[in-house]
């Protein structure tokens, strides 16, 4: 999964990340499903599937468009027709 932020009308995202990498966990497939993770107060993981969260401030002037897309290496994943 990739999360992308388009700030103030950008045509390409200025911020793009995979949720686990955002929190500094480079190999999320190597942890147990019930593993909870915290990288301080700014981000972490609190659910068996997904559950990544962050509170990083992202300043913008007039708009912030956030998109989520599947990574081709993930296959169909759990997104189905939602992304």
C-alpha cells in the first residue's frame, strides 16, 4: 500500500510512503500479526491487519488531497474495488 499527499494542487505528490516505512519498520511481513508497534507519539500500529497510524503535521495553504493505492507487489490485497 502507498499513501500519497498532493499539497496545494500539486500534479505529483510531495509526500509518498508505505505505512510501515513511515514508522521505521522496514520489514512488516517479518512480525507477528498481533504485534503492536510504537515509534513514539507520532506513529504506530495497533491492529492485526493494517492499523498503521500517524499524527505527523502536514502544513498546506489551501488543499491537501490524500490517495491510497495498492503496491503492485501486494497483488489484489484486501482492497478489492475500494482503491
